[in-house]
C-alpha cells in the first residue's frame, strides 16, 4: 500500500457538558471532558503515527475549540467542520470530501483507544483488495470504516448507537455485493462499564 490514504477523525469538542455525556454520572462534567480530550489527542497521535496520509480532524459543533487548534499544530492535520444532519450524513459528507482527491480513506472516531497506528495501517492495506474495511466494536457498532469509493447507502437511514449497527451494515454490504474486510474488534469507551477498557493510568 503506497498511495496516500487520508484518515478522517470525527470528534466532538471536549467541552464539559457536551462531550462524553453518558460518562458524566461517573466522572462529572469536567472529568468526562478531560477524558474526551485525552481520547481526541490519542486518536490524532495514532493517525499521524500511521503515516498513511493527511489527517482531517472533522469537528463538531465547529473547529473553534482550543483542543482542536492544539491538534492542528501539526501541518499534517487539517481542521474541518462536520456537515449538518445525522451521524450518517456527516460520515458520508466527510468521505465524499476525502475521496474526491484520493482513491481510499479511513474514518474513525475518538472512542476506541486501542485503535492504534498499526491497526490503521492494517485497515488501509485491506483496501488494496477490498472496497471497504471495518473494525467492529464489541458493543455492536464499528470503530473504523474505510472505503475506496463513496457509498451513501451505507449511512442513510441507519439507526445509530444500537447493538445492530454492524449487523445492519453487513446486510447492506451483501445487498450491494461489496467485498469487505473486517479486522479484530475493539472496545468503545461510551458507558461507565467501558472505563475498564481504558489503557492503564488514563484515569489516574
């Protein structure tokens, strides 16, 4: 795999009361925001370390938060605003933009700290022989999706944040006869019980 492969990192501003809201009862607003920023920085570090191509930090509600600005200190990180609409519309728009100038792209969030640079390179390599690649999440969703061309039907009308997201995605891939690859699953950090899957020392 020699062609550049942009990595899109979709992130919410690590603002107290806005980020990681399901962890607020356990960590408090400030604690949840602190963890959100740590996850954000880690995701950007892994995207840069993978050396696959440009990194697009796709921000919500916009790119003005100081944490986003700090991440963009690297000239290889560009900031963009997330598109209006549901998660699927925002993901499709980010892919359409990245794929306009490249023959492949990966998209990740910031919720899976074990989605490291090696896994990103493995996902990009899978696109040498497959049109799509996924890293499923143990909660039934997925932590990474990679595409060689835009697939709007993959994201339209999806019921997000349910245990059926990956299964429903597989069904859509079958309907459209898309050959895809799946890598080993990872844990998302969304609920209090997920905190057990954080790297050691992250909550110290």
